[in-house]
C-alpha cells in the first residue's frame, strides 16, 4: 500500500496560523507522527503495553485500552464542550479552524449539545431516521449495487473508492435529502469540504479554512431552503420527517434541523465511504477472509462488524472532562482533553482473541468503532444496513477479489481512508 504524502505544513490561512507541538517520549502519544498515516497499529500496541492512560500533549491525555475506552465513552463527565474552555491544546484546533458560520453550526449538532438538549434533539433525530426509513434506503442500495456489479464484472474490475464507495454514498445522501440530481455534484463537494469543520484534524491545508466557511454556508442555505419547501409541501424524505417529529410536546427548530441534517450528511459520507472502500481493501488483502465471505454471503452482517473493528474509519474521538475523572491509577483534572483511541481499543488482546487477525466469524465483537453511550454515532443503524447490503451483494456476485494495483491511503491522522483501491474481479 502506497505511503500517503504528509501535509506540507500545519495550517495557515488568511493570516491565521495554527501550530501544534506534542512532545514525544516513550510514554507519550504523538498525534502528528507521520508513521500513523501508514500503519498506526504498532504505535497503538506500544501504548497499550505501556499504560492504561498516557500523555498526548499539553492538557491532553490518551487512552489506548478497550476496558477504559468502553467505560469512558459512557461516562457523563466526558463531553464535547471544547468551545467553552480556555484550554489551548491539540483538540481545540478543529473548532478554532471552523470559526464563523461553521463554529455557530457546531454548537447545535447532536454530539456537542449539553444535557437535556442533547437527549431531546437526539431522540427526535432518531425518530426521523427510523427502521422503516433505513429499510427503504437499504432496498435502494441493493438495486444500485446490482446495476453497479453488472458493469464492474463485465469490465473485470473497479476502484472501491472512486467507482463504488463515493458514488454510492452520494446517492444515499442525496436520497436522504430528496435532492434533485442536478444539485448532487455541488452537495458532494461541499459535504467533503465541510468535514474539516466537524472532525478533529491536526492540520489544515492551504485554503482549507476558506473552503470550510464557503461549504458550511452553502449547505446550510441549501438545506434551509429544503426545510422551508417541505414545511409547505411535506413528503416522506428525511427533511420532511424532521419537520414533523415530536416528543413530549417538543419539536426541532429550523436551525436544529438544518445543522443536524448537514452533520448527518457529512457523518454518513465519512463513515460509510471508508467502511465500504476500506472493507474492500481489507478483503482483497486477506484471500482467506474473502473466500469465507464469498462462500457464505449470509456472513455479510457479521463481516461488517469485523471490518469496522479491524480498521476503524474513525481512529479516535476527543472528549473534555467536566469534572475530575479517575482513569486507572491517574486522576485527570477538570477541563482536560482526553483522546479515546477507538482503533487501538479494537485491537486490544485483553478483549479480543488474536486481535490482529481479520476473522469474519468473530463473535461476540464488542468493537467501539461507533463510539458508545450518549454519543454513539447517530448513523450507526444506517451504516450497518448499507454495509451489509454492499458486502452481501459483492460476495454473491463476485468470485475472485484481488488487488489490481496499489491502494493509496489519504494523509489524515484521524480518518482512516483511501484515495483509491483498484481491484480486479471475476464473476461467479
């Protein structure tokens, strides 16, 4: 697999300079270590062996083991309140680069809402993204996959990122919004740009901040127009359902609908794209696992869980302590950042037998790739359903699945994903 090119420099945009310095010792985690771009798992293994919690920079702590990560994901003293603290550390970077309209929008999305507002908005969002809606989308994905595989098998191959994952998620995201086909290229481009405002990133490319401002503004305006239109003439799309949901007399405001719909649009892009493309890359690189799945396509749902565990699309999540928290033998003070290494926890031999092996029959599989507790990913049910359909159809139609060139990772320290995954296939 080709080594990704590291970012040229830490972000500088329109006179704003963002710099992060993380001291490195044997007991510390350097979130900007270029080795993490290629293969982070040896670093994670070293951290797990050293301690249950270690330093990650100024006012920042890192948790690499499954037991502590799983517990802390559910701890109400760890939240997303970075905007409310004066701490200057690595984890404030994403919020400072957002700024402006992006920063305002960030305060209303489910992951960052406090207490009762978090519970209220999350419950209402979950009503709109209900099982019936997920089943309908999954059925559409099955039809899409059948058409895609007709062409891919005839051509003898495809790129799992550019031919499969990205176009599929584009179709799903736009279907959620019931967006006209003519608008889809603009939506996709902005959804990718706005990701830098929602996911904690340790660098910002040249011009990136301006692109994020433009993207968040465009998407908010676009979805706001959809909300107004659906209030006038309701349909059965996600936006229409969001305007109708109610719980104990509460409803979603237009701003809450707009910002959380934009968030779901991006969150779905990142998780599902990299589950599909990364899953294909993993299966092509593990012939025994592929033979197992192609011989038993009904394993697809279990395979999705193992692919998520084996190489988590989101490597870590950040939390802020609202009160002192005891982690193993350390007390972490209030207003300290805590990095929960999801991908490291998923490879912890204390919880998973033979954790570095891709085992599609692994059960139980308590991976933490979707987080946990009150901040569990809202799109979990949808991502699982789509992934199951994709890999079931792939295993049913394709006999051999092999690399057709070098898979290229993208240079990102938190989102584990690819630029391209060329594959050769033969039909059954």
